[in-house]
């Protein structure tokens, strides 16, 4: 339901699908058929998005909106918070053989601190990525990342 006007920021690969398809994906996340959620972060420069829709480049930023967009599944009761963490962190690390993804002793201190209930609206001026093309521009979210740590070093603070 977030797709409004016919903007090239919505030209993605794979393309956006119908609501029934979205619901099927959520069901597959819930029952374990799908194990992880990815951002498909594929930023495009503004010039490649200025063409008519069919000629514009596929892709958009996704890293900055991955958590708040995914958190909608928790707030709407479609996924538990623990399942969301599994799909965003635990399972990707396990599948790709990475040492992180959990808070177990000896794991790298790769952490994200969030306010799960902070309301906000994505404004292009807030986007840190050099590319500013997001299908979520102007979207309302509940919950946002406040701080990110990699190997114990703070790399981002809101």
C-alpha cells in the first residue's frame, strides 16, 4: 500500500508485486519457508532515475530503511520481534558462515541499538547514503536505529 504515484524510485529488481504476493512472503517468513530479510541495497544516481519508468535504472537504497520497514511486520503483529531478529541478523550470519548475528560470548560486538517506538518520517535530507533514491521517501515509520557498532566501535549515532 506504500506505492502511490508512478515514480522511478519504485522501479526495483525484483519488481514490486501485488498485495497477495506481499502477504505470501510474510507468511513464508513466519512459517520458516523464508529464512532471512535483505535490504537489496542497490543505490542509483539521480540521473539514472530521471528517465521514463520503463527506461530508468532498477534499484534504490535499502540499507537505511531495512530495519524500520521490517519493524512494520512486528508492530502490525505479523511477526514476533524474536523472529524479526532471526531474519535480519541470526539467520543471515548462520547461512553465510559469519561469526556474528548473536549476542553469545565470543561473538563480534556488531550491534544495533534502536528505539522500537519512535515515530518518524523519512525525508531525503535525512538519508546518509550518497544516493537519495528511496521508494520510502515520505513514509511514516515507528522505530528507528539510534546507534550501530561494528566490532565494538561505534560507527553511527543518530
